[in-house]
C-alpha cells in the first residue's frame, strides 16, 4: 500500500491482531504492480519515490495494563 504525504491509516481489529505490519527502512520506493492502491495515486508503475523525513503517531487503547509495582515484582527492582 502506498501511503502518500498527510495520509491517515487506521489499523484495527483483525488487521491489527492477526497481520504483521511495518515500514521498511529504505531510502526510496519503487512503484510496481504489487502496490494495492497504485491506481488511486498520481504515480505510475516504474516510478521511483525518494523518501524523506516522516513522522508517525500511534494511539492505542490498552484496556488491561499491569501496574508498575506488579511489573517490578515480576522482573525485579530497577538498578541504578
């Protein structure tokens, strides 16, 4: 999937829990026919896109969390 500047992607439910997802660390991307949404962009197969700085914001709803005290009791106290 090609994510253009100022894109918003929401990953939830089975897509989040059952599928691996990530961003490869490369300096450029080569547009080819394996990109699912290439026909919805202004790019053509064969184009090369240089990557620049990008910012990612992740917000997660974590209904069950473990307290810091419980975590320390499991893994031991912090060393200073």
